[in-house]
C-alpha cells in the first residue's frame, strides 16, 4: 500500500487555497495541481484548507470540487476532503440505500460498529444526524424492511463498547451456551444474541467464540452458516469475522 509523504514545510492554507482556486477556474481544470496539493496534506491540513477556502471565497471547496470535477476523481477528492467520521457517515448512508436490494452492502455498517473505536462510532452517529437530518438508527429502520436485521443493526450501531482488554471466562462460557442455544433453535434474532454481540468488548467476544468452538467442536460462524436463515445469517457471519479477525474480513472484501 502506498504511503502518503508530506512536504517538510507545507505552504500556508491561504496559499493552498489560492492555488486551488486558480486550478478550479474556467473550463480547463488543472487536475494535477488539485491532486498534488490535496494528496500531500494530512487530515488537519485539509481541515484548515476547507475553513480557509470558505472564508476567502464564501464557498465550500467540496461544492467547488463537485461542480468542476467528474468521475472517479470527483468521488475520490470529495471523500478525501471529508474528515474520517464524516466520510464514514456518507459511506453508511449510501450503504443503507443500496442495502434495500443488496444485503451485502450492509456490511459497511457492521465494519463501522465492530472495527471502529467506540468514540469514532459515536462521532459518526453525531455527524450522520447533521448531514442527513435523522439519526442513523432511524435510517436503519426506514430503509431495512426485515425486522431481525433492523434489530441487529440498530443494536450494533447504538452500542458503546468498553474497549479495554478485560475478559471474564465464566461469562464467556455462559454466553457461548446462550449463543449455541439460539443457533440450534434457529432463533438468531433473540435479545440475548443481539445483546451479547452489540455490547461486549471485542476481547470478551473473542473469548466467547473460543469457548464456543471448544465446547461444541465447531466455529460459531460455521454453526450459524449451517443453521442460519439467509440475510441475517450472512450479516451475523460478517459481525463475527469483523470481531474475530478484521484483517481477514477486509481481505475477503478486497477479493470481491
């Protein structure tokens, strides 16, 4: 993967904005200049550019980029200019719209809830409200028609997981048994399942999954695959993989 190399001494935000404004003038947009400047600025510098451009030209640089660029470059530059939480809020919003017809798109919500830090997830939820005039939870319920998926996704995105490496092995054994019962009964949307997967810290859940495999001689994701029920089955497997091995999950996503 390429590494972003920042200049030792970057120009001031005002200088960057003046160069960007010139590059965005007229019909012949200087795409190389835009990519060179914005591609060599870190998140804090890009934020200052956004603020300075607004002050200098009374216009959002994101709106300017949107009106002057096109295709893949436009999408890339707009996402790059958004801060991390704002960018993720946009990804999630698009995923919810596409999730109506393709449940695999909802894995973006799973990634946000199961891989992000608790503070980042909270930041995304706050910005989501500002950008789209409704809460993330409201948008889930209005876009996802399957009650079991609604219940699981709302539980995942509205939780605030304790992110310290604390593990209670007795609790892990007990909750592994609860998960096993739900899987065997084909009741994967029970309150116990949603509660366990959405509130326990990642270290505790990994211990629970380990206890499950040790007690029942099968990995929990394989057990769900054998006893699941379609869309919910697919999303639950994504939840488990994101918790247990996020790097493996993203490797599979990249292959697709």
